[in-house]
DNA sequence: CGGAGAAACTTGACACTGACTAGATTACCC
DNA sequence: GGGTAATCTAGTCAGTGTCAAGTTTCTCCG
C-alpha cells in the first residue's frame, strides 16, 4: 500500500495479476506482454518472472483464481436457488462477468495444467458444477445422469463461449444470463 | 509441383497454410511462428508475408477455408440425413476432424473479421447451420424457433470446444461424434 | 542491537519474433 | 524478345520472453 517509490513494491503479484486481467479482457491472452505489465506496475521488466517463473506461471495463477471464483459462484447459486437451471445461468454470468479468467481457464496449453493448486481448484469447480446438475440428472430416469449433466454443461459453456467471442447474431437479450435462461428453459421445459 | 530448388516456390500459399494447420493443431494459434513456417517451406523469412500480408492475414485465410469446409460438411449432413440431430453431430465431427481450423474460426481477434471473403464464408456456414436446425425449430411450436436453433448450436459448440481443449472427463465414447449424438438425443428425445 | 540469510527487485544479455524496405530473380504476355 | 508484374531474398528495427548475476531491502534470530 505504500505509494512512495521503494525498492520493494509491496504487492507485486496481486498488481500484476490485476493488470493482466485487464489486458486479457481487452485483447486476449495471446497479446499479453509481461514487459508491458511490468511497465504498468512501475517495476523492471524481469520482476514479474521472479514471482511467476514465466508467462505460463502467471496464466496458471489466473486460471487457479478463475476456477476458484467459478466454484464459489456455482455453489452460491445452488445454495440460493436449488435450481439446476439457475446454476447454468450462474455459469454464463460468471463467464460474462470474468471474461479474462474464462478466456484462460479452458485453454490448458496456456498454463501449467499439472500445477497442484490448479488441479485442486479445477476439481472444486467440477464438484460444484456436478452438484448443481445433480437434481436434473436425477430427474432423468432412464437416461445416463452423467450424460445429462454433460449436456447441460456443454450448452452453457457453448453459449458463453459464443457470446464472449462475439459470434452470436444480434437481437438477443442484452443480458446474456437472461438469454441463457431462455435457451435452457426452452430446452429443458417439461422434463423433471 | 517442381521439386527442384527454384527461385519461385510454385505453391507457397498452399504450402504455408498446410504447415500452419499442422502447427496450430499441435500447439495452438498463439504459438504459430511465420518464420518457422518459412523455414519448413524452405523459403526466406519474409516470403509468407508477401502472400498473406501479415500474421492476421494468414489466419484469415485459415478461417475462410474453415468456414467453407464447415458449410460443406453441414450441408452434406443435411442433404444425406435430413435429420437436424445429425447436422449437430456433423458439427462436432468437423471440429474434431479439423481442430486447427476450428481453433481459429471462433476467435475473431486472431484474424481480419471484416475481410469480405471471410464474411461470405461465415454467412454460408451460418445458413447451412440454420437450415440444419430448421426442422427442429419448426417442431418447436410455441417456443421461439431461432432460440431453439441457438440452443442446439450452443450445445454442439460447447461440447466440441470442451472436447478439443481436453476438459472433458474420461469415460466417454472414443468417438466424439458418437458421444455428441448420445448427448443430443438424450436432450431432444421425445420432442418433435 | 546487529548481523546473517532470505526475499524482492534490477540490470544486462541472448535468441527469437513480426513487420517493413529495398533489391534480386523469375514468369508472363503482348 | 522486351517490358511488366509477381515472387521471393536480404537486411534491419523494435519488441518479446527467459536466463544469470548483482543489488537492495526485509526478517528474524542470537
């Protein structure tokens, strides 16, 4: 928090990640420049590498944070509504609300996929997702429940991806969560 | 076709694109190096730029080709089966069969989205997709037909994306198209 | 209090990249 | 055959990630 220029920045990792999120949200992970982040933070060009090792290390930290936030968001939606449909909406809302995280999380080639923290955070998010889909899956008597959960995941993931990449046609509701709710309810109506 | 080393390569654009597809399929579009492609083709480092302008130009060509192939694949599935479900399966099959194209097509920040050829190819693919989803949309009396088509698109796109990025859990059918067929039929069974 | 050791950061260098310019070579066509 | 356009080469520039070594500051223990 010290604003005066000292040798030690004090909170470099957090600052770097925050700047990285802004940059990624604006131009994607590919265009991310560690040197640019360092400049923004007012430190030397090699400072980020000291904390994150390398580019992949920084993006690993972003992905870990992202999976953690996603797990929280899904669990919260599940707790509040108990409705599997709303868990799906929460998934889309997360993607739209945290575009930078989302842009990194599902591209393992960008980060260190074998990082222990990453694996843990990912597992936690997976659990939240599965727990959210469970009510629907249970109602799917006959059909494979895991298959139903996977279908729901594919639907919201696909919609979020297409939305974020700007590939959806115009004329949709301004709020993507609302649009997703419409899609999902149209698809799942009268079942369960 | 001349194999002897002449000043003119003869078919550089095709060769470059082909090498680019291999490289993208292996390490993603971000890791693509124009200089490396030039080396593989046995030409100088600046030769690719002459044909494609720059990196974005090359990826634009890849995207155009990709949307063309997708349009063909969807139209073919629609023609042969007339089943909207099989059009969705064809979408997944295309993604898995042309991972490099697919990895570029839906990331407009990588290429020149305002390129006329690109816009045309994309429109053609969109039409094929919409035509494929039409039977299903029509059966959705009451529900917005465009909404139904969008839901179907989201489902297959999400599944393909998750599959390609290696984010799906183990235990699925080895053939992604088959897995997608299962998902979609489970979701759409008894409707229409 | 003070000094050792660890942590945070800087400086400098290297190999690599995409992009640009100017020039050399070749194909094409009247 | 000669002129013109297309193709490709060669050289250069600014920018990047990564590494190694040095400097500054913090922390904590005696």
